[in-house]
C-alpha cells in the first residue's frame, strides 16, 4: 500500500511539474507572440526588374514580426500579381513590395503599349467630344476608322473653286487600347473618372488603337492628309469567327469605298506603299 501511495505521489508530482513547465512555456510563447506580432507579408522570391509584370512565381507570403514591416508594404498577394513595377525601380529578391512602386497596367505611363498583342503597333489619334462619340468609346472595345478630307476643285471661271468632300472607310474592327485626357490620365480608370477640380468628368483627348504595321502605313499618312474618325459600332470582344461573320455581313470594303480611300492616300504620298503591305491587307 505504501509503495502504491508513493507511486501516486510521484505521478502527481510529475504531472504537476509537466503542467507547470507547459504553462511557463505557453505563457512565454504567447507573450513573445504578442510582443513580436507575427504578420503575413508579401515578399519577392526573386529579383524583379523595373517595368515588369509581376507573376505568382515572383512573390511569396512570409510571416515576420509586425513591428519590422513598413506601413506602406503590401500584405495581400492579390494586390501585386498582375501589376507592374514602376519605371526605374527594380525590386531585389527577399524584399518588400511597396504600394507606390507597384501599379496596375491602366496607371502605367505606357498603358496603351502594354495592351498590345504580338504583331500589333500603337496608333495614337487626337479626338474631341464629337469624334469620341461623346466620350463613350472605351478601351477594350472596337471601332471602324473612317477618313474625311475637304478638297478644293476648280470648276468655272466665274466660280473657280468649289469645295468637295472625300469620305470613306480605312479599316474595320480596330481595338481601342487606351483613352487619355489632356493630362495623359486614363479617362476610364476607376480612380480617374472624376477630375480633381470641380468634380468634372475627364474627357478623352487621345485614343490609342492596336493596329498592324501594314495598317499603320496608311493611317499615319491619312492623319496628315485629312481627318480620321473612329466610328463606334457597338461591337466589343469577338473571336475570329465572329469577326469574319461581321466583316462578311457588313461588307466594309465595299460600302465604305475603302479601295478608293486607300488609293487616294497612296497617290498623295511621295513614297509609294510597299507591295508587300498591300498584299497582306488584301488577305
């Protein structure tokens, strides 16, 4: 009996000691945790050059003491993936990412170029409230581009000059990549919709379109010969089959007199349009 009682006392003492040690350890652990404030933060896995789109493999989530984290460091990985590092600011590996150094594509100075696909070039065009269809043509949609020019022709001795109009289509289904106001702010970005003064809406002054190098040969000439008008068509994102159906249905080249317009542009250029360019446009 005395042996069993002794063993019970030993087990009790051991259990009490274990609980005491665990309590001390737990208290110290939670005290330390409370003191250091462990916080999840986004950090770079590898070096990210300036003006680079951030992908998932470039960043990771780590837990570090909260007091060591700068207040402007980004903590949510969804706030960096898909965005860009600003010009002139690369980020070393194992570093924080800061809010003012990571921007969405729309806020980058060259957002119009970043929206280009392989084989496309940027074509900028100044517009006003009329040619922007009342500021309603937005990036990501498509327009048809038309050409207009006033031409003076000599008619009679009494009325030696008569003003006529040349008008017709240039190219169909051209994608809008950017719409900028007079201060080059993106007009339709959520943060820029309202102007800073008098709460007025921003008005588009410059569109950028995604065109092929062959189309650009004509468009830049046309811009210097007359005026280019973007026509909103109500058509937005289509696949290749949709585009083919639209072109076949509306027969743009015929109803817009496209052939005569392109010939007029070439005729009034000092250097001719390369035959390779014309062949590619006919496909």
